[in-house]
C-alpha cells in the first residue's frame, strides 16, 4: 500500500515512462502526435500541491515552446494535435506570473472562472495547499494575450453536492455571465471543480448547450469527438522528462488502475 505522497509520485513515474513510450509508438504507427490538455492552478511561491513556482513555470513554458505545439483549447478539443494550457479557479497569481509570459510568447491559454466567487478567496482545493484569491472582473478583462474563458460553475462546489436543478442553474448562469462580459473570448466549455464529472453532470451540460466538459482524471484523450475530456495536472517538480511522459500518455494507466487500487490516485 502506497500511503506517502512521495511514494505515490515515484510509482507514477516508474510505471508512467514505459507507458508513455508504448503510447507514442502506437501514435507513430498512426502518424499522429500526442495531444494533451494541461491543468495548472496557481503560479506562485512557495510550491505546494496545486502551486507551481514562477521559476519552474518559466522553464516548463520554455520547454513546451521548444518541443510542443501549444494550441487553443478549442482546437485540441476538435482533434488538432498539440497541447492546450488551462488554469483552474482564475487565481490572481495567474494574472501576475503566468499571463504576461504567455502573452509575450503568443501562447494561447484558457482560464476556468468560478463566476459566483469572482474577487473572493477560495479555500485550498487539495490538502496542504494554500488559500488563494480569485481575480476580480476588471482583472479578468485585462488579461493579456490569446486568452479564452470557460465556466468553472458558480459556487465552486463539487457537482456531487449539487442537485440536478442547482447544477443546471449553475451551468446556465455561469456561461451566460461570462458571455455577457466577454462575448468574444468565452467558449462553450465547462471545467468541473475538483475534477468531478460523470454521466449526470455531462448530460446536464449537454442540455445547457455546452460543447465539451473537462474533468480531472489523468492522461490524454484517445480520440476527438468525445464530450468529457481528461486532463493531466502539472506539478512543480515536473521537469522536461516528466512533462514529456505526461503529454505522451504515460499517466493514463492511473485511470485504469483507480477502480482496483485505492492509491496513486491523487488528482494533481
């Protein structure tokens, strides 16, 4: 049983690198490149779960620019081969430390906005993390570069805590408010808080007019044209080798193992 977080990370890497090689070999036979949706939260020091320091973020972005095609999220969802960058919770640290760098290098990115919590403080989304503040509306509007906005619902509650009526209301209200404020930069995508999704939530999102939903889970998606897509979290200790392995599908095995193994399942 792997109970210590470091043990879980080591296990992910030991299994992940061979899985990445197998996945890449399979894609090459199909003359395809790996595609992935990367998930960030806060860009700030000190590093903690859900937090990547600005220095590490700069190195990761430099590697992505040199080695991957960074594309708009909607392009990746439509089947383009590349990597999309997403930032959950619209933290102020993204405006301070991530957006200027991405704008400088003309890299597109998507911010998931918890619309009813704009300008407020959010409690940590994982244990050992730190509280953060959500950007105010004016700060969101001033984000530079090729930015798009996706719904992160209204209250930032997990979908399991919401009734069907509450979830349907949050889906409609959040997208409506984003589209009203940012009509040219809002996309019809919902990014579930805490990575929660499932059949009930995706069904309600379809009814509300969304084109796609992004969940937590791990790894890359096997094919375009789905409705709910997996993402892979980026950590402060992800250097070039681990970033490559994550993008190449090396962490997909965690989705397969999760029903049978109650370890190695931290959604980061």
